[in-house]
C-alpha cells in the first residue's frame, strides 16, 4: 500500500474513534437519585441521606432545596470535579450526602412542602450542559408539639413500687406514656372512657436515681415531644442484703444439670454458676422484655392479685444476693421477685385474670408462665414442675397454671413470683394488697365526667 492509502486508513480510524467517543460522551441517560419517599420535619429537624449516580458520565452537580410556604431554602449544593473528554473523576456516583433539615436554620414555615433534588451529569448532551434529573419529595413540616394535660392529683409512689396517672393529649401521638428517668411506661386508652383520656401505669425502678424526674410525655410523628408534669412524691426505702452459700449438693447436682440443659461444659461448677448467673440471667431477662412487649391495652385484672395459697415467704423482692463458696463471694444478683414455698408440687394459681403470653422453659426460671393482665402489667411464675396452660389461653383469677417445682436455678421446690410494669420489676406486695390496688390503680380506672 502507498503512504497515501495508509493515511486514509489512519484518518478513517481516527474518525471512527472520535465519532464513537463523541457518541458515547453525548449519552442521554439522566442520573439516578436516591432519597426518602416522604419526609416529616419536626422542631428538632432531621438528617436525611441523598445519593446520586450516573454510570456513563458521572455526576457533575448536585443540588438540594426545600420549597415551602415561605419560598425556597438552599439545603445543599456541590459541583464535582471531572473533564469534558473523560467525565467525572469519581464514577458512577458521588458519596452520600447527609442533608441537615433544620427548620430554624432554614427558616421553615409550618405546612406542606417539597424537597427538590437536582442532579446533573458530565454528558455532552444539551450543548455540553449534561443530563439533569429532578426528584420532588413531599415534605410535611410540623413544628407544634402535642400538649399534655394531667388529670391526676398528688401521687405517692414508692421506690420499686407502682402508680398510675390519667392524662389527655391534644393530638394523635404514636408514642405517649410516663418517663421515669430513662424508663418508659406506655400509655393506653382509659378503659370505658369516651373522652379520649389515657392511662399509664408506671413504676420507679429499684435503682433509679434519687429525685428521678417523673413526667407524662407524648411524641407526634414528627418527633415533637410535649410533656406534662404533676405533683408526685417518691417514697424512699431500703432493700435487704442476703448471702447465699452454694453447697456441694447444689454445685455438683443442680449446676451440672442446668449446664447440660443449656449446653455448657460443666467441668468447673463455680465458673458455670458464674456464667449462668450473669450471662444466662441477662439473656433470660432480655427475652422476658421481648415477651412482655406483646402485652395489650386490654384491661383484664380486677381487684388485688393473689399470693400463693398457704405459702411461706423465703425471699423478698429486690434483695441484693451474694453467692458464697468456701467463704468467698463468687457472684451476685438482685432478686426481682418473691420466693414462696409450700408443699412440693403445690398448685400454682393465676394471681389475676389475664392471657398466657408464655408457657415454656426459660433458662434460670425453669418452666415458666408469664401472664398479661393488660395496661402493661404482667406476672411471672418460675421453677414450675408442670405447666397446665398454653400461650394465648385466657385464664381467670385463681385458675391453675401448673405445679410448683425446682426447675431452673432453684435450690428447692418453690415458686418464684414476679410482677412487671412495662419492662420494670415491681414489688408484688402492693399488688397483693386490696386497699392499695383500689386506691392507686382502680380509683383512676373509673371514668369520671
Ligand atoms: Zn426467686
């Protein structure tokens, strides 16, 4: 071939390469935008993630604005480096943008709005200005907190004891109830009330700080929180210390049996006991919280709760226990229930009417029944030798649930009886007392005009 022919081929090849790259760089596919489907902004504002990607040319520019009744507020604007021949340096997308939607900083006014997200790529399309995508996300701006008003008067509550409060909330609040420090107690519709009032049964956790704040809270969908205070008096009390020697019989009999049931290596009984008393106990308590979370707003209990018939109290609520082996403390725990002993294999009765939430083996509690009495109140029966009820069963006050035993972490035949309000163990003594239940709970359950 002549030099001239080679020249023509080279020109043609160049034309093809140039044509192809022009064609590629002129692509007409707009960027993809990722953002929430809808947004609710409350007084505290929120952060959302916005992302954009463009597989062919990469992102050149990303802009986020909020169009509200007061105009357009700039939220975010960024240009990304690149060049016309090659497109964006970073492809296909840009790092996620965390857009802060702070109503005060943006000067937002209450009402409906749109978040407008605009992304442009590095394509040569539209006379080198690129392809642009626009996404409009509906936004609701709600800057008013629900208002809470408390109907209940002066309320006395003991440390590790229970109480109740009746209140109203001005708007629909997905989360309302009582906050005692960090502990939350869910509110429920006041049974039989046609006036929209709510009731929360709450408790003071055993180890709550002195003067722990107690208030009613209501949070709307935008996260705005209203609070209501009323007169409360926290009555302090102390708790017993107890030392429990772990005998050889327990360490070489009960502990290996439990280890076996839990699939643990039992070669060192003290180490196994320590593991069971700490890790297994913590896992069991977490499971109990998941179980009681399935409780309903339906009021089932009536009058006082029953204490096991003809039983002797062998351990009281909220004692601090130290476990001793050969004169040395090897472990400790708080005993969040009553131990009640009668004859071996004694009948165990439901302390009040309710629904069976759980009836199965539960680690240190052995064969265990948990009843839901409604309004966040549940009762627990541990160490049973036999269970006669199943999950979902409705039980009446005094109905037999099973027979006492020594299953789980128990040294002998007895019932471990506990009451929870929400996630918090409370002193059953109050709930066993007809006068206390009448004055502190039932008096508030009677709808008044
Ligand atoms: Zn116990």
